[in-house]
C-alpha cells in the first residue's frame, strides 16, 4: 500500500512503527459552530481511510481531537451571553449528529484540549527548559522558531520566505515575528487555568502535539488533516513536538484538497457558505459523503446543486442494484447452476480492482468506479436473469456490501414494507398470474398513490 507523503512530496510504501498496527492523528473541529461542507471532506475521507486500513488487516488507533477552547469559541460565548463550556458542549453534540449522519465512526479517542491542560503545561515547560520557548511579562509563552533549523520542511518554504510575511500583532511581545504562542496569558473575562506563567490558556498548535503524544506516543505513523493546516498549524506541531521529544513527530503526512462552491472559494462574504446540516436537510447526508469520496482526496472538489443531485442519482442506481439482489437472495431456489462459478470469478475481478485502486494512494474515485462496475455485472448476469441460484445471489450480495461498507456507503436503511402493502403486492401477483390485468393495474395505481413504486422483473415484483 502506498500513500502520498506531504513531507517528501512522493508516494511511499506504508511501513508502520508496529507491524499490522497504525496510529493516526486527525485534526478535528474547533467547536463554535455547525460544521460546513469543507469540514466534511477530511472527516469523511479519513474515516474511509481508517475503514480501509482495517479492511486490509491493520489494527487502527484513530485519535481525533476537539478544540474546545479558542478565540472563536470565546467570541461565540460572548455573542450568546453564555460561556465557553456551554458553547463547546453544544457544538460537540451537533458535530456528533452530523458525523453520525455522514456514517463517520467515532474515533478511538476524542480528546478535548481542556482535558489536557496539565499535559500541555508540562510540554511547554520542557520546551522552555530546553531553550525553545520563552515567557513574557504578560504571561504569554512563545516558541523560538529560528532555533528549530528544520522549520518549513513540511510546507517546503524557506524560513526567509516565511519571515517576509510574518507580523507582530498589537499586544504581542515576541522576540521574532515568526515565533508562535504556546500559552496565552489571561485577559479580563476570559476562561483561564493556573500555570507557572500565571493564569492563561493553551495556544492552538500545542494542543494537538500534546494530545498526539499522550494518546499515541512521541512518534506516530500518520498525521492527517485539510490542506489548509499544512502551514502554520502542522508546521508548528512538528517544530514543538520534535524539539520537545527529540524524535520525529510523524512518519507520514496526509492532506486532503480544498472544496469550492460553484467553482469559487467558499466564504460567508460570497454568500456561498453551506453547513453540512443545511445540505443534509435538503438532500440527505449520504450524497455529501459520496461527493467527498468521488474525487481523489488530494484533488480539489467542487460542490454545486447539480453535482449533489448527481450524487443522489448515483446512489439511487447503487441502491436499486442491491434491492434487486436482496429480493433475489430471499426468493431464488437453492442449487448452483452451470456457469455460475464463472460469474463469481467475474465479480471478484472488481474486488481486485477496488483493492488496487485503494492501495494506490487511497484512490476512492477509482474505488467507487469498481463498485459501479460490480453493480453493472450483477445487473446483467444476475438481476436480469431468470432464477439465478440462491447461492450466487448471496455471494454477490455479500461482495457488494463488503465493498460498499469499506467506503461507508449504502448505509441508509429503507423503511420496512408494511404488511398490508406486501399483501397488496401478493394480491397483484395472483391477478397477473390469472391474467386479470385490470385488477393488477388497479393495485399498482393504489400503491403509487401511497408513494410506493413497484417494478416487475423476471424474478418477481420489487419495490423501487
């Protein structure tokens, strides 16, 4: 299995620290609002990556944090005449609703910054003792960027170029414009914790370094997140982690591409800012997940009404294939027939194609193509045939669900058919057998009036 490493700018064979185990840290949301569709991409992409690693036999420890103390959270609390804890708890709960809707599994650990304040303080103290950090008269603690000679190695930007754009903001007393905050001295009315430098709160970057170390160790296998985090967030994580611990922070860095809306950068000023909740209320959650996996994770992706409706249609085709197959697996006779082993072999070629695609830098776009090609051959070789064997149908259904499950797709269960509806279908089947077409049409119309569409196939009537 090969993945693209942002650090080396090339695909590399995955070699984990412990054989058959993978330790992954994924940067999670800052919980001050509903997540937007841009947030949904790393959430869906790296959930699928985790699923695939487990599918390939790895034991995965997946850590995704919640930043539950931050300037944005404090601002939202002031706007709502509330406090940071109420705001963060509210939006963690809302995140979990959206994540469940997107079929994103819970992380092995969901640590929160406020649960790790002592560990953060300990890390900052170590950096200060080693000369990589310094405190100011205002209780702030900064990291000495120039002291870490490899700064810029992830973003591939020379330190001189980075320095050119650096500024010291009002109220900051840095030694150098490039230095960044590890600990922020308390301001009036802000939440704070006791520390050796006085009351204050953690800086943003130090949270992730501390939580990755606590839950995964000093060196982890894979660190992932959105492309927007490469600099400065992940660059700063590397600097403070490697200076504190004296070992490499992560062996592989994975970053997903940006998402645009109608081919423009998403922003509130352009009025093209959509939350996951907004889109899901109109189109459902699953088309959002499908969209996030329909392109290679490193490529930019575009959201529009036309595209999300295309995702709905694509999912409908996949569901129709499975619905027909489920019907057949319940109603077909046992006993394999001549030629069915060849059909099984044909279907297995798509599983091989799926694995090949996913092993090549986690190409979910080609993985979805393999699923559609599997659906095509199931439709032509099983669903459209008369009386395929129960064994063949069950083999195909298990294979189909296996691949869809790795992608986290086809997870929405249709409402169970009421007994009286099923009775009407059976009554119609009898009418058709007796060539009572008027009665058959009458029952079809009655079902249609109740919002139930049926389809007659060579193997019986199915609900679509």
